[in-house]
C-alpha cells in the first residue's frame, strides 16, 4: 500500500519492525546492508545524487585524492 507520495509505507513498517526486533543480533555491516537496501527501495536516486553519500561520487569531496581503483 502506498502513501500519497508513492512510498510503499507498509513495506517499511514491516521491515523496520523486523529490524528493530532483531537489532541486538546485527553486526554493523549487516545493519548497514539492511538500511542501504531500504534506502534503495525508497528512492535509488538519493544515494546517487546526494553529496553526503560521497562513496558514490568521491570526486565531490574537496581535497580527497581519487583512487585509480574506483
């Protein structure tokens, strides 16, 4: 079921309920993955376009050398 903005809020209610229930058993990387998946489900373009998510576009960080491995 979607809200007036097109967000499937029921998905997020169910998913967050499970994450909160099991949070004591998550490792930091597992939690990061779960939240990243939810972010992608909400709006993929945010991760790709927001400067705060610099690992997607490190060239936007001042004084940060760009690694050839990227």
